[in-house]
C-alpha cells in the first residue's frame, strides 16, 4: 500500500569448507584468502564513522582506477549501491524502483498499462509456475486463447520457474504491438501449448459487477488505484437502480494499492466520522483517519465482504474497517497480513525509492502485520475454504456462503426480528 503524498557496493564472496593443510591447491586457497597485493596495509583513517557520500565516491573512484575488468556504468553501480543499502533493513516493502519499475507502478496507480491483460496469482505454484487467475474479457490474452487456470512455464522460450510473480510480470509486459510467446500448461491437455500474444494498451479491470439470483448484487474489486472509488460508486448505484436487495463485495486476490482509495471506498459503506484506519508514525504518534461523510452511500441492504489469503494491504484496511464498525460480515479465509504504509519518493532520473514510513492499525487498535511472532491478517466472521479442484471446476463455496448470509439477513429484516449472526 502506498501513500500518494510524495509523488510529489558491496558484494562479498565467501568460500566455505575445510581449510586443513593439503586439501586445497594454493591457487584455490587464494580465492578465499589474502589478496596478492595490498596497498597501504596500515590503516590511515582516524577511526571515526565514515561519511557515506564521501566513502561511496572514493570507492567508486578506486574501482575505476584499479579494477582490471570492464566496469558497469555509474548508474548501474549506484542502483546496486542503493539496493544493497535498502536490503540491510530486512523489510521487503522498502525497495528501489528503477525507471522502468517506477513507470509500471505509476501505470498501475493510473489504472492502465501495456501488456497481455490477465490477472496472475500473486504466488507461484509449488512447481514454480505462474497461474492465470483469469484473462481480462476481450483483452490480448483472452483473444489469443489463454484460459483461467493456465500455468505459465516459459516466456519467449525461457523458463520462469523460480521467478517471483513481479519478476515474471516484468518480462511479460512490453510495448504495445510487440509479441510475447507464453508456454502454458493446461489441465486436460497432454502437451504444453505455445501461445503468441500481441501486447496492447490495457485498462485495468479494477471493478467487475453483476446481479446474482435473488437481486443480490456482486462487485469484485481488483485493486485500490485512482479509478477504484468512482467505479465502485457507479457499480453500486447501478445495482441499486436495478433493485439490489443485498451486496457482496469481493476483494479476494486484491493486493492493495493507495491508502486514500482504501479510505474513500470504506467511506461508501461506513457512516460519517467513524474510524477507518489508525496510522502510527515512526515516533509512535497515532493519526485516526475518519470516513468522508460526502461519500457515504447510506446502504439499506446487508453487506458481505469476501476475503482470502491474498487480500492484502488496502484490502485489509477495508475488511477491518467494515468488521470493526459493524457495517458488514466477512467470509473466506484470513487475509495476508500487511500492516505497513509505504511512501514513494521520486528521484531525478525517474527512478524512485519506496520507503516504509508508518504502520497502520485497525479501528480497534489491532496490529494485523505478519511477523515472526504473529500470523497477522484480518480473520473472517465465517471461515470458508476453497480447494483448487473447486476453483478449477468454477465452484465457489465462499460466494455460496456469502449469498446464504445475505438471504438470511433479508429474511430477518422482512420478519422485523432483531439482527443476528
């Protein structure tokens, strides 16, 4: 989850093993032992702490003067130095974005990008493949024949086994009208399929909605970007015009997005002046963020929110706020557990640093961030699992349970009885 506010080297080689006399030839010993030449053997410094900028400049200069082989560009060396510095924090969310990665992030926040148009499972399979959750309707992947559940094993003939989803996405995306070839494994098909896809500009399908049987509205939210809140408003109002009696809001697989979007969308379902999230700054100060009264849709219908293990960040803010404020019920499995806020700091060459600047807490003050000490996440009111076999067969017991809860609540309201679980 990112704030909108500021949009405004070291490589060590260690050779381990037994160094008992006679086990290694002298030239192998030299790889992990003393250097053949030492300049200024005696320390010349004062023992004071190093000045970071001066030290980097000095090492860079020595590298250029003395290194025997080809040297990467100053820019590549600087990027590597910054990444190395951020890696020491042991925080996977504080990271450096090169210009291409930062451009991808801005595209996602804007809601459009150039690529194949498909939702990918954020975690590789146990075999290391990348699963297609679904191709976007009439998008490049859909038109090329990619199907729900396909497993990507290669991109342009090169294996992607072992890559993260972010690394795979970087390879799959590209300029419009260029071709990318995916090798996919499809259940029921004996051999892998090679599918050529022409990349095109794609508008991210951030909101999908429809009316289910019994006039129960269904809205799926894929990401909390700048387009999310107005699209949620239009979807809900359209369903209301068509006679909606209850709403199911699906944020399963939603990785999060912008903090402001999470607050805006929560404000659609939670009354005015209620706490959505509490931002805890580095110094410990707490800043409760309240609902925006002007966005409240004043729902007269029951609300159920679908969550799962890949609902993260802004999705967890929404789910936690709805649960803690009594605005609806949660169905599914415990969410991912990311309770940290990142601020994006652009740099002069169109690269950027994404820095964790705060922690967020649920309205009750509960910390949901996963750590070595806690699983984290937002727990559902009604736990319901879904198996891979059910998903591949287009069965959805989580959605079925949500529909049942909405129907039960409607019966209670029509009978005039007190609300219950």
